[in-house]
C-alpha cells in the first residue's frame, strides 16, 4: 500500500451511520428515494438494495482489505487509552507488536511481517489517524514514587485536615511555600535555520552551571511574599543581590539547597512580611521535607500563630499550587531573559552576580493574581473541593495496590503454628527404640528418623557434639564400636542393609558412608622460608659431586671417592632377614 494514499473517487463517501438514518426515514415515509439522492447523494439503486436487506453490509471498495474490523480496533484503542491513564502508555512500536499478536491469536489474514513479528509503520500511523481520540504525545517522566504516593487514601487524609484548618483562617492568611532551582545555563528554544543544515547550535554560558535555590510563597488572594535566594557559597556578597526584587533576601548555602537553619531564617523573613498574630493566624501549606520539620522551626511557627500543614509525600505535582501554576511559567520566562542577556552581551558568560536581576524580571512578569488563584483552585485547596481529582488521576496508583491481610488472619496463622509446635509426640527412650528395632528388624531408616524427629532433630541430619579437649588428647563423646562387634552384628543379621549400618553410625553424629579420613599430621619441623633475598652461590663454591638421596649414603664407600651402584634386590632381602632375626 502506498504511504500517502489519496482517494480519487467519491463513491460511498457517505458513512454507515448516515445510511442507517436515511433508511429509517424512508421506511417511516418521511423521505423518498429521490429526495434522499438530492439531499445526501446516495444513489436510488443503493437505497433499493439496502431496503430489501437492511442488515446487508457492503464490502470495502478497492483491492485493499482491512485487517481488523471495527470491534477489534475499538478494543485496541481502549487498551491504549487505559495504559496511558496508568502512566504506561504504548509507543508506536508497542502498538505494532500488539497488532501482530492480536491478528495471530484471532487467526486473521494480515500482511504483517512474520520475521519482525510486528505490523508495519504505515499501518500504525494510519490507525492513529483513523482514531480521532488518539494522538502521539511526548510523555513527562513520572517517578514510581509519585504514581504510588498519589492515592485516594493519602489525599483524603490531607483534605480532612485541611477542612479543619480552613475555618480558622482567612483567605489572605493562607500561603503555599515551596522551593525551586534555577541555573545560569538556559534551555534553548526553537530557532530558524537553513533547510538541510545538519547541526543547529545556540550559545549558552557554559555546559553546566551551578544551581541557585529560590524560595517563594503565595496566597489565593494574590499576595506574594518576596523570594529568598540561596547561593551555593559559604560567605555572602552584597553584589549578588544587585537588581533583585524589592524585599528579596539572599542567603549563602554550602550545598545550594534548603536545610533546617536556612528554613528558620526564611520563617523569620516570612513573619516580617505577613505579620501573623493570635487574632489573625496564618496557615502555611508546604511539603514534608526534613528541613521543614525541625524543632526550632516548629517552635518559632507556634509562637507566631503559624500552622504548618504538610502535604502527603510524592504528591507535590498535584497538591502544590506553586508547582501546578507558578514555577512552570516562571522558568520559561527566566530562560527567555537569559537568551536576551546572551544576545545583548556577546562573548560574555552569565555568572551568579547577574542571576538576581534576571530572576527579578521573570518573577515580576509572572507573579499575578490569576496564577495564584488558578493554582489553589486546581489543587482543590481554595475554594475547598476534595472531589477535584477524578478516578483517572488515581488510576496510576492502582497498578501497585495489593490486598492487605487483616490482623485476624495473622492471629489465626500464629495459632496454627502454636498448635503444631505443641502437638509433639512423646519422646522414646533409647531402650524403647532398641526394643522396637529387635521386634521389627525390617524397619526402614525413615521410621527411625521419624522417631528421632520427636526430639527436635533428625538423626540423619544431627551434627556431632564438639569434643572436649583435655591437654593434647581429646576425649571421645561415645565409645566407638570395634571391628569384632561390627562383624558379630553382621553375622547375626546377614540381611541387614547398608542403610541400617549408616543409621547406627549416625547416632555418633557422622554417617559411616560419608565419613572422611582424618588428615595425617606431617612430621618434622616446618621449613623456614626467609623473606630476605639471598643470591645463589658462585660456581666455584658449589660442590663438585652430584647430590645423592639419603638411602644411597648407607652404601657409599667412605674410603674411596667412587660412587657404588644402587643396592640390588638380594642385598635388600638379606638385610631384611637379618633385621627380622634380631
């Protein structure tokens, strides 16, 4: 099929829904075939054929046939939308692979590639074009913690606490406080370029700039508290705040981020501008970062009639008004200001001393009543609306939901374990077990192991007790059987299997079949190996004769320097007889 097919005829340009409507009007006498042809362009012959058989569905025009009918395509479309709502959207490649699997499972004729096991790219693009409810979008990266944290239970608890506090505070005394980071390197936008140019660049200050944290606060009535800027440095310089917003303050931070000490300073800055009191208390909504929950900060807020209400973890993208409506436009405008500065100052770099002025231009252009009002309204904080989020918003959290067992089920499981532990059969004495073996000599090893299991440990898996060391010799824990006793036992019961012998030896702790021999102790002293390098002896100091083994020295003549031959077998036999006679 051609990639961009253009239809050249107007035949059957009417849809099936229009045909059904016209047929109903003709059957009720509201419309004639001639009038239907003039109004809708449907031929009279086609209407006559369809009147005879209303359930008739004409085949598709042309030589190309559809792989899926409308039901299969509807199911594919619904599946794609459902996956997107759960934040696991399908890419074009996933859609192509899914279409091939559906065609194979339903045994449909298809032109899809069986080597790649997926539909063609043209089919996928045509499917998206046919379905008006689908479109290709670039998704925003969302962490699993956010998908799991934003659930109905946590959000419901937050709105319950919020409802209790809203009645105690006025609209102008409700604030949202949050931090965000800005840098000296802007994100370039789209620019005009020559057609065919392979690489298009945009000048920035440096490859990676330092992060400067900005703390902002706003209320639903449009009141903004002057921001605080945290510069990544140990000492503060007044020139860093040159051209900043009126009332803004700068604070040095070794890491460039918020900590408990700096948050206390911000609370004092917040109190100076808002001026809460017992008659006019203030409600501050913020995230649950560790720097916001220090004892000093809580005490300071309590002494100044400030109520701190934290949102659930990993829900700031939905419940934080500043994140919803303010920080996005603010950073877009800040990038635009950086671009302007780079154009007007060619060859120069943006440093920390220009950030305050550039941020002031972006902040003053973004801080408006509409931004504050829309942020609190979309989050449902003010006006109070706990039903602002639909079921689709909580759908990603359903992916990780698990059924929790109740406390009663856990107690029942514990009682079963206790019953099993208590219902232990009576322990047999060694005499009773020997009597049982004599009465039933054909007893298997499993029966004996079952009897020993009543003691708590199986006889086949019992470990030997550690031997007590008395001086250099170790006393054995039990008297081993001699070879005569084992031979007598074998003669008394010739039918005894190897497993019975292994069972008898298992009472010592180690099976006789799996017992390893003890390593022999090597006599003599260990050779001394010096770590000091010793050079070899010179050639003139080495012995002239060859080195001989020890047994050869006995048969070496001391008088002559000649070496005798190796001892023969008769001489060795004679020496052995003499030693035996002695």
